[in-house]
């Protein structure tokens, strides 16, 4: 049995506190071993002798490569195309048809490797036509991890990312680039831009508000007060009548937010 959690008690506390202060990520007791193992692998990769030294360097804060490596290692970046069809179907059937003809802005607020942003672009191209999407749609994907942002920009995916897509999507929207990998076609890539952004740092620095915000499978990193701050900060960068889509498994109940709940995972800002 792995004894690491007990050996590294002080380091777990320091690194855990650093992650919470800096990124809002909360690692409860049950995720202690996971965090320690991920940090041990950062030590291996960066030739750092032990977790104590890693914690010291984090707190000193002058090695930005290391800071971002820790943030990336602490995050679960798992994502895939057409994830959680329940929310996507709502987007496709009730939100997309009513987005302004003159143009719409969508934010994928924890984009990871871009699968969600490209999924939304593909759904929009399917339902409103490639011409509307090209001329009228802008999708921004952001994530705290620069590593996944670089992957999103490359837009090359293997089976684990694409095997839950409806059958016709692969031939229509991807190019085979060899070795069982596929790249999202340029015309879909052009609808999406990606930037690094820490959701904990609000108010968010956008010049124009969004019509739809997807913030899925990330809120569970934060404790309740921070979740509330984040969804309120998202509210402030959403157009009146705009939408927030979270994971169906994350309930905003009890957060006393200004969002109006429409269904599980589906919220609207009143006009
Ligand atoms: C599990 S992925 C979710 C991807 C996609 N939204 C989905 O539902 O499939 C969670 C992402 O949240 C990002 N993340 C974690 N903390 C963050 C923060 N403070 N600010 C921005 N992104 C964060 C992680 O880097 C990771 O890529």
C-alpha cells in the first residue's frame, strides 16, 4: 500500500495551499495521494530532489516554468469531443437557433485541449451552416494551463478524444494526419481562438460580452465561495439573455447567484 500521503504531510499542506491561493484548486483529503503522486512526477521531470524543495521553489515564485508545470500537473485535463450530450443538445436545439443573426460570441471557460470549443463550432456549422459560422461566430477557449492551450491550437487528436462523436463528424470536419491522429479542419479551427486565463483572477479582461459561456468540469476544483465568485464574474461578462452551461453534475443550488436556473447545468441571465 502507498504510504506517501503520511510521509509528505507538510508538503501536501504547503503545495495544496499554494494551489488554492494561486488557482483556486482545492485538493480535499481524498485527493491527497493523487496530488502527491502528481507532484512527485513534477520533481522527476524537473530534477528536483524532493517535495520539500518543490514547495520551497513554488513559494519563492521566481521559476515560472516550474509554476506552470505544477499547475498543469495538478489539473485533470481529461476531455473529449461531444462530451455530455444532454447539455450540447440543449445548446443545439434551444440556444443556437436563437443566437443573434448578426453574430455571437461563445466562451469555453476551461477549454483544456480544445475539444469543447471545436465541438461547439462543429455543431454551429452543422445547424446554422458553415457560412453563418464563418462570418458570425467567434469562440474563445481559455485554460489556466499553457500546455493544453498549445494542444488546442494544434487541434490534433487521437482516438480517446474523438471516439464518442457521431459517425459523420470525423470525415466531414477532420483531416487524417497519420498514425491514427486527426486534425480539425482549418475552416473550423478558424472559428476558435485560445488563450491562457486563470478563472480565479476576476473581473475577467474581455472587451465584449459573451452570448454563451460553457464552464464545464472545472467548478469542482473550487470551494463554494470561489464557485460563487466565478459564476458571478461570468455573469458580468455575459450579455443580457445570455447563457451559462455547467456540467449536469455540478449544481449551483445554494450559491445564491443571479443566474436563473433553467434545467440541470443550464442557466440564463435575465434580459
Ligand atoms: C476536466 S477539464 C474540462 C474540459 C472541458 N471543459 C470539458 O468539460 O470537457 C478541466 C480544465 O480546467 C482547467 N482549470 C483548472 N483550474 C483552472 C483555473 N483556475 N482557471 C482556468 N482553468 C482551470 C484545467 O487546466 C483543465 O484543463
